[in-house]
C-alpha cells in the first residue's frame, strides 16, 4: 500500500513539475511578446513625432506664402478682396428638424429636488 502511495505522490509531483515547466515557458514567451509590442509602439510613436515635425516644417506660413507667390498664375489664384465675402444670412440653412418624443419621459429627482 505504501508503494502505491509513493507512486501516486511521485506521479503527482512529476505532473506538477511538467505543468510548472510549461507555464514558465508560456509566461516567458508572453513577456517577450509584450516587450516586442512595447518596442514596436515606441518605434511608431517616434515615427509619428517625426512625421508631425515634418508636417509642421512643410506648413510654415512663410513657406506656404512663397509657394503661393511662385505658383500664383499657374494655380489661377485671384487676390483676396472684400467681394469674396458675404453675410451669413444669405447662405441657405437646412430646415430644423423638430424633435418628436414618441414615448413618455420619466423625470426623477436630484438630491431631493423635484423637477416640474
């Protein structure tokens, strides 16, 4: 009977050792994957910051003004004048949609204050 108990205990120990071994390597693989993802996120953030800097450099007002002056005729631009602006009331606005409440609304109190 003792031998059977020893065999069951040793089998249980070996099973737990195998489980711990596989969990250890699974955890290490997950940690490596997370570190790789952190590295990729950092690279993407750096790329985004570089692109933002390039965008800011290309959209400098003095650069855009020079480009507009150089390509004024080619782009068929016209000088800005007061006639290009109008009153807001002249622009037709879309009709306002009325809000229809199809079901009753229950209004509750807020800290003891009743709403009408």
